[in-house]
C-alpha cells in the first residue's frame, strides 16, 4: 500500500518545479499555464534519522527507507468545479490522493506570468480552496438528492446519513473544511459514498524567491493565513531546489550552504507530509537488510507483518518488539533481550512509531 500526496495550486505556481525538486524526475516545466495535463507521479524516500542510526549500528548491505508518492496534477483556476480549464480532469486526479500539498506562488518572474496578473498569495489560496469547496458541495448535493427520498420513506440509515450530509454542507457553505468539522468515525462512515476533497489533510508550500524567504511581504501574508487556519506552511525556493536535485548528492551540501540553508526544503516537506498522513514507521532487521515500513496509526501487529509478507500475516504467531532507544542504548537485539527490554506481543498489539519488530510466523 502506498500513500499519495497530490500537488495542487494555480497554473504557473511552480507545482511541476516542486515535483521535480522532490523526485528529480524531470517533469516538463514551462512558463505558460496548463503545461501539465496528465499527472506526473513519483515515489520519494522519506528522510529518516532513525534508519540512518540503525545503518551506522549494523552496517547492513541494504538500508531501505520507506516511501510516499507525489502526484503533480494540472493547475486549477476559478470555475474548475464547473469544468473550466482542466477542471474535470484535475478534480478526478486528486479525488484519490491522501493529502493535498497546495503550492502557493510567492515569487515574481516576468517571463512566467501569474495567471491572475499580480502576485497575491492569500487571494490565490482563496481561489483554489473555493473550487475545492464547490466541488465537494456538488457531490454532496447529488448524494443528498439520492437519499432524501429514502430518508422520507423512513429508512433509518438514510436518515442518519442525511443529517451528516446537511451538517457538512452547512459547514462548507460557511467556508469550513469538512476535516475541521470534528466529524466522528461514524459520521465519516456516512460520507463513504462522497469522497470529499476537504476531508483530506492539507499543507501549504510557499514557493518563494530567496528575497521573499527572508522577510518578504508575500510569504509573511501566507504565513499569517496559515497560522489562522492551523495549516502547516513550508517555504521552498522552487527553482533553486529543482537545480539542487540535478546535482550529484556530494555537491548538494556546498550548494545549500552557499544560499544559507541547512537542509533542503523538500526534506521538510516530505517529513511534514508523512506526519500529516498519520503514519507510523517500524523497522525490521532481517539478514543483511535493515528496512523501514509504513502503516497507519493503530495498525495491529499481524497487519503490519502483512506489509512485509502476506504469509507473515496469515501465519502470524507473535511479534518480538524493541524500542529504537533501547536498541541504540544496548547495541544489539541479543543485549536488549538480556536486559529484559524485549517484549513479546500477540495479535491485538498495536504497532507504535519507531519500534523494531521481529515477526514469528508459521509457514
Ligand atoms: N523565479 C522563479 N521561477 C519559478 C519558480 N518556480 C517555478 N518557476 C517558473 O514558473 C514557471 C511555471 O512553473 P511550473 O513548475 O511549470 O508551474 P506549474 O504550477 O506546474 O504550472 P502548470 O502545470 O501550468 O499548472 C516556469 O517558468 C518556472 O521556471 C521559483 O521558485 N522562482
Ligand atoms: Mg505543471
């Protein structure tokens, strides 16, 4: 199973540029709007300091990070929810992503014009988000028509679903995202037939110029909006980081230091995306490989074992569990066991972030 982050924003916001910085994939970047039509997809390793530490400790032949996927879709303009621009394709491409990465333009470039003439990040966010809200209202409206009759004729599940739909519609009409309406798991069950965009977690990428990064008014305005909305915002100097991705890894440190950055913005973006997806990383040490794996929070041990191999889930007997800190402290699984810090867990055990797991199973 893989987790997907959809890169959205106005045309010419620099979505493909950020995508290239993330993946080094060389997607087409152009100074004209709607350069991207078919979505570009790339898988990106998640930077992981714990995995690096395990690598130093065990010096395995293979050190395998976990990964998430980024999808670079077409730009969106006002009216997209009614099919303007590439509206229909755009909305279809982001329905099935797990997280929205909203790229907001905070740079000026005379040769790649802003689609709405002048630079104004706060307005840009509103334009894009209005379309997401309208698109959600549209599918909610259609679903309401479908179930209203059933609800009137006394069908209990339809009545319960209708209450939730109406609550979400009222929220969206008031400019609130579905994800911010404090819906219970049961409420969300009623929304299964309507995959809402505004139910997805979201973050902003401020695509900044170097001047903007250090106290520019556009980035400042976007930060204020993000703070009010409690949405994380990550500044990235898009064109510079896309150049960085093309350099050999050993030259990147000097390049970054030259512009006064300690780490690439894309690394923060990947980490923050991973965090917002509510994922947990666990590790396995098998033979000559140390490997990181990803499961959603609250995953039982057999299901986690199934990530490694389906036989392990089917024949699951128990999991032997160590914490990362204990393993680093004692230096080897055997010593962790000697110290009485290895615990044995059964089928109901929920895997926690940072644990090292050994699965015992019947073949
Ligand atoms: N100066 C500057 N130019 C940038 C930056 N990021 C992107 N650009 C330029 O802006 C133009 C559009 O960039 P793209 O990455 O193609 O934008 P997009 O959002 O993918 O556009 P569409 O696919 O058309 O929706 C290109 O000419 C880029 O070189 C940046 O950080 N600074
Ligand atoms: Mg593009």
